């Protein structure tokens, strides 16, 4: 009889411990849900980039948008530098500030023009500093892809020196700004970044109030549970107790060990 009594007590202690663990797990899951609700409600969606909607076809790449100027009936025409700027009025002639951007231009060019192109770059020579600069932000070149000989391989007057990008090779060449036209024009502008619309203030307030109530109720349940290990009517109403399950092999071993120690 003593052995049976000890076994019953051990089983009761085991079940009580299991119920406490299940209750703690449910409370932890409740706080997880609260955290997820707050995260989903208050984390804004990612910003989106938009290219100009002026009727032209703009291609996004990185943080910028590009328009490859088509000639009449998709036949490329030649433009002097000033004409090229007029074609991109309100925007800039293309600038190339990385190897990735250079590759993007030469890879897309064949889908627009079928022949070899020399694309005007939005670059000018700064005689005061003896360097080339980009028109869009007056920055000095941090990336270049000159043909053999570099930027100094020219007989042109530096003040009349402009630069083109050859579509077949991706290399840059010095050309006259005024004497000869070139047949490639690409316009460039920064992409416009827009944020998604924010949620309603009333909805945000309701979510906050709901979360606070859930946290308070959880705190009250936890406090009552700590004060009364045997359970209460409140806990019985708010918690779901798992049906009796036979302990696993390891758990049965622990119970049996307790039984043996309890036998006189």
C-alpha cells in the first residue's frame, strides 16, 4: 500500500509540474503574439522607387532612372553635345560612377540601337583644378574606364574636350565638344523614393489599447497562479489544461526512482 501511495504522490507531483510548464509556455506564447502584433502594425513597409512619368520609357537601376533616346523609327541619329542636352532637358546626360553602372549601359544598348554607339557622357573638364567632373553634382571622377592612354591621350584643346562611352567595348574616349556629333544619347535622373501611406491614428490607438489590456490580463493571471499553486476558478476559465498523458520513458524513470526512494 505504501508503494502504491508513493507512486500516486509521485505521479501527482509530475502532473503538477507538467501543468505549470504548459501554463508558462502558454504565457510566453501570449507575449510572443503581442510582440508580433506590434511589429506587424508599426513597422512600415519598404520605400518604393519611381521613375518620372513623363511619357518616356525610363529604366530603373540602382538609385537612378535612365532613358535611352530613340531616333526616328528607332534609327539612331547623331547629335551635337548641345542638342543631346536639349534632348534631356530637365534631366542630365548620363553619368557613370561605377563599373556596375557602366556594364548596365553597354548591356542594355543593343536592345535599343543595333549599331555601334558613342554615347555622350555628362562630363566636363575643370581647367582650374585640371580634372574632369560630372555635370550632375560637380564631383570628381571616382571611377573611370578610359581607352589605352587614359584621359590625357588627346590632341584636343582641354576646354573643348568631352567624353563618350563606346557601346561595344564600354571604354571612354575624348572627343570634341563642338566639332563632331555623336549618335548616342542617354538621359539620367534620380529615382523618386516614396513611403507607403501610414495607418489611421484611431486604428493605432485601438491596437495599443488592446495590447495593453492583454499584457495586464496576462500579468494578473500570472500573479494569481503564483499565489495559488493548486489553481483557481479564474485559471480554470482562462487556461486550457491538457488531458492526462502517460509520461515518456525518461519521465517514467524519474517517477520510479522517486517511488523507490520513498519505500521504507
